[in-house]
C-alpha cells in the first residue's frame, strides 16, 4: 500500500470518478484535461484522497477535494489543499476560489473566507461547477496567495 500522505499528480480517471461519485461530488464536467491538475494520495486504483485545480490565468478553482471515509481526520484533506496551494503559488496564481456545501468550517480553518457569489471573477463564474453543478446555496470561498518570485 502507498504512503497515505504521499501526494502525486494525475490520478487515473476511473479512480477519480469512483471516489468522487462515492461521496456525491460532481463528475459530469470532468475531462482528461482537468486531470492534468489533479493530485491524489493512496493507491492508483483506489486513492484515499484527491483534489483538483482549474487554472484560469491568475486565479484558480479548487475542486473535488475528497477524502475516503476510512482515512478522515488524519490530516489528508489539509495536506491535499496545502499541496494544491503550493502548486498554484508556483504557477503565480494570486487567488484560489472554491464552492462547498459541507466543508465551509474546514476551509475557514485553512484561511479561506466566504464571499458573495456576485464577487466571483468572470472566469470562475463561467465554470460548469459554479454556474450549473453546485447549488446556489453553496458557500463561495476565496484565499489570496503570495506567488513566488
């Protein structure tokens, strides 16, 4: 079995779909291009957690953070978000946005703040996740980053 906190890029598509579906998260808009900026921990065939980024110039949508129930409360979710943030910073991203229906408290602890949906940058507002897949009642959150260099 893989090190549960070793985070790797580009999980197998079938594993992403299976884990997201098992937790009721959207998958209908995922393409192979999305998986280029997805990261995962655990086994290839059965990841224990994953997170994805959709990059739009200087902003990014953090999406699909999921941790298998069997390994929750062990720091994997925080490690995945931290890894995604470091990746974004290394690509000179200034802000990370996300939508959540269940994890607002978790993301608040990581420095994200709630925003009104009307404050979404156009590139984020046009994403299927923002405009179609996540309910209007979802918390819309943001974290500003300090890009390197």
